[in-house]
């Protein structure tokens, strides 16, 4: 680490402490050449995930969009915010653990549907109706029959 005072290339760590709820480490350093102390912060590098939309456009992943879609599907249903947040956390964990820097909106939609199926069937059907863009009542009924078949 280069000293901000004399620009010497080497320093020693005098003290280390976690900050930001463990998301970073604060280090007090001392320059080996001039003896002055300075502070550095070490954080995990987070690379943005890019969502590839159906039309080929790319957008940076936005947790709020995912959260809002699930909240809308669960509207007026007995699903707590804690369950919704846990669902979003689980989906994000799957996305970020894939180690890919791009994911399609189709993949995200499938992840949401798989999670919502376990959370609330009505929320699942609501989300599926928007996500799958059912063309008519028959395609909607086919999806309902799949759910009913799985519950037997």
C-alpha cells in the first residue's frame, strides 16, 4: 500500500477492525519509511449482474424491481414482508452464486415462479399470468391444471 504522505510503497498493518456490519475491514497502517499512519478500507469487490431482457436490451440487476414484482403478486395475500424479503434473498443468492455476470430475464422469472409456488399459489398464478403473458383463458387454465396436478 503506497503511503499518501511520502509515496513509499511499503507499510505495515497496525490495527484491523470490521466495519459496516462486517462488509468491510478498516486497517490502520504505518509507513515503513516516514512512520506516519493512515487508514485504508478493504471491501469485497461486487461485480454488477446484467439482466438480458427478452428484446436483447441489457440492464443492471435491480433488487427493487424483483421485490416490487413479488410484492405485487402477493398483494392482499397472507404473505408477510419477512417472507417476501426471504424469497428475494433466496433468488438473489441463486443469481449471485451462479458466478455469471449476465442472466436472462427469463431465468429470473423462472426462479421467481419456482419460489412463489412454495410461498403462495395465488401469488404464483398472478405472477405467472403476467410473466407468461397468457394469450387466452385456455393457456391460463393449463397452468392452473399443472398446479392442481402437483398438489395431488
